[in-house]
């Protein structure tokens, strides 16, 4: 029972981290577009500089969030390996869902590595 709770909590953590990373990506894209627009409209340099600082702060969250996501995926994969012999656990719905979340996050991380 504890094993199922662990896999569920780690998979939920992975799910939240992936969503968080995606939100930072969207925010960075939105901020970049805003800065481009401000420059094209020749807004004052101070306002542009402040928006660039906001963009830099958003981008600074990428490495930390990615690192946490990588660690959580690694931990969950290790958990799967350790408990792979437990048929009742492996066949549970919760473990299947955790595996799906882990696989999705792994694919996401591979996409990030390719960029």
C-alpha cells in the first residue's frame, strides 16, 4: 500500500513539474513577443529593460525546474525497477498511471535535450 502511495505522489509531482516547466516556456515566449513589440514601437528603454529582466527571471527557472523533473523521473524509474517483481503492485491502475506519467515526462525531457 505504501508503494502505491509513493508512486502516486511522485507521479503527481512529476506531472506538476512538467506543467510548471511548460508554463515557464509559455511565459518566456509571451514575454519575448512583448519585448519585440515594445522595441518595434520604440517604447522607452527603461520599460524595455524591465521587461527583459522579467524574461531573464522566467528563463532562470528553466534549469532548476528541469533538474527537479529529471530527478523525480529517475527516482520513479528506480522505484519501478525495485518493485518490478511485485505482480499486484505492477498490475495496479495507480502503477500504470505512474508509468504513463513517467514515460510522458521522459519524452518531454528528451525533446528538451534536442532543443
